[in-house]
C-alpha cells in the first residue's frame, strides 16, 4: 500500500487529466491510469469496507483520525504549497486552510472521545463537521465532493464525518485542484481503516455523476448509496462555471463605524477569501456616509499586493481559470455600458483581475441581478430602508447579508422584511444577544448569527 494510486484506491474514468500551476500556467502534474474499474466494482468494494467498519471500535477510529491529524501536522508546509500552486490561493490563506483541516479532524476526535457508549452507529459530531452530508449516522457508502476553493478542508470534512459515523466514502476531488485532496486521502492508507474505505473518483465527464446519482438511495441489504443531490449540482456548476453565483451583500447604515466596516468588508471579500474562489459583493451604503466609505475602500484596496501567491505579502493571487476571468470581464463590460463606472482603473490580464470598485447607483445592470467569480465590489447608494429592501430583492430572494449598524430596530426591520436565513450583525449594541432574546420571538424560525456567536463557535 505504498503506491499513491493504491493508497487512495484511485479509480480513473478518463485517459488523462492535466493539472496546472495557476500562477505560471505551466503543467504541474497529470493523473492517468489504465485501470478502468466498473461502477459495480467500486460499489462492491465500498460495501465490503462498510461491513468491515462495523467491527471497528471507537478507540480504533479515534486512533485512525489521530494518525491522519499527525500526517497533516508533519506535512503542513507542503500541503499549503500544493493549495497555493493549484488554486492560486495566497500562501498565508493556504496555511489557514491547513489549520482548518486540522481543526476539523480534531473536532471529530473530540466528538468520539465524548461518546458514552462503545459503538459508533449514531455519533454526534462537533460543529465543524455537524453540517456534513452524512447526516451523522451509518448508512453504507456516502459520496461527497471537494471544491476547488478549499480542496484540503473540504476533503478533511468528508473523511472526518465518514470515519466518525462508520460510513465508507466515495469522494470526488475537484478536477481543477485535486492534489491537496488526494494527499489528505492518501494519509488514510497509513491507518488501520479498512482498505477501500475511501475510494476516489477523478473524472472529466459529467456522465459518471449521472450514472452514480441514478443508483443513489437504492438499498442492497444493509448497504445504501447516499448522495446529497444539491452538493453534486453545486459541484458540477462550479467545476464547469455553468452559471454566475449569487452576490454576497453588505449593508452600511449611516451610524456605522465606517473605518471598521470598510476594513472588514475588504478583508472578507479579497484577503480572507480563497484567491480562486473570490465571489463579488453588492455593497449598499447610506448616501450620507458614502463618500467617506468609498475613499476608505479605495485606500485599502490600493494597498493590497496582487501577484505571485507564494509570496507571503501577496493578498490576491490569480483566478483559478481563464474562463472565470473571461466571464467576469464580459459582465463588467456590460455593467459599464449600462451606466456603472469604475472608481479604480480596470486592470484585467489573465489570470489576474485587480480589485474592481463600481459605482452602480441607479443602475439595474447585470451586477444587480447576479454576481461573478471575481474581486468585484458593486456600490449602491441609498437613502431609506425601503431602498435597501428593494435592492436586496433584485435578482431573487436575499438569504444572507452582513449589516453594519448599531440600531437594533434597523436590524429587526430588515430581518423581518427580507426573511434572511442568516444576518451577520457587526456592531454594538445591536449584536448583543440580550437584544435578540428580547426582540426576536420564537415565531421567527430562521436563526440569527451574530459576529459574537460566530467567534464563539
């Protein structure tokens, strides 16, 4: 089990797949094999692994996860280098993703350590993996994807949840940035987990997803193949850039701490997002404070270093795909034709897009409807709460946003009128949980996530 292909039980459903360095554009590695196992063979091996997992004690599963964690700690620098190479994510953000993977594995270990019984058929995982597709109980073979923006931590989530719940795992690494996921999966081969407990499919063809989806939820004795259809739909969309994403939304009211708001928004959009996975933001600013806030945005953006993601000082690296660059460029051209104007000089040279700040007030161009996979901030100046509501609703329902105000009545009004599933409130006293317990009664089914509660997780 020393070969990488054997360690990860790599199932090749294509002749060759090339992976490129996102900064240099040079070929980094090619994955290929002559072994073309059938789907039936893959699932048969998973069924055997699932049956073997039933006999593993909690102690043995904890030990297996500890070995995986030790390998991450030993290889942290090389893992972050792979993330930077294949995603374009700046080095410091790649290091953060390695830390995130460590935390996910540690959360699963802690959850298993806290079990009060000897078997692990229905464990409760920690918050870091609690939202996983596996629903936290043993079903048979579960399947999941690794996204190109977070190839290591998304693989860690699947592995941690699968081992903790006793499921065999069929995993789809991103074809754009597969190697960080494959490296992490290979560490499973150093444990005593059953062979074929994790099987990996790399595929250029969407037909393989369709074929596997057609088998989902079909029981065979005690074995069942379980998919999350929404996750696979999102995976296919992102890998093929088939449609534009939803904008993220930030709302800055006239009582906001403007310096803090500008720094927080810029960091979350440009410097805290994966370089390959940046998604545009619709920023709605009260007109009374718009000029000062825009000047602060320009100052902060101008200080961000764009370039080689392996440079520790780089804040924004290359985008993950030339298709992404081209799509963003086309949308920006249409947006400018419809009346928006850039507040910074446009600088788009594949694979880079320098941060774009658009004044889009009064414009119903494409950025008001949908976002782009690029570092774009579309600014909309407003005077009233009704304008905020109207702007949030353009293009469809608004599900989440960041809100910068100290006025709890503004928070309540927007939450009730827009039906947010989550609202990140960033200023005292509005983010004080006592206010939420007092003003938001139980008839509001959607939770509110404040900055404080996120920090406490």
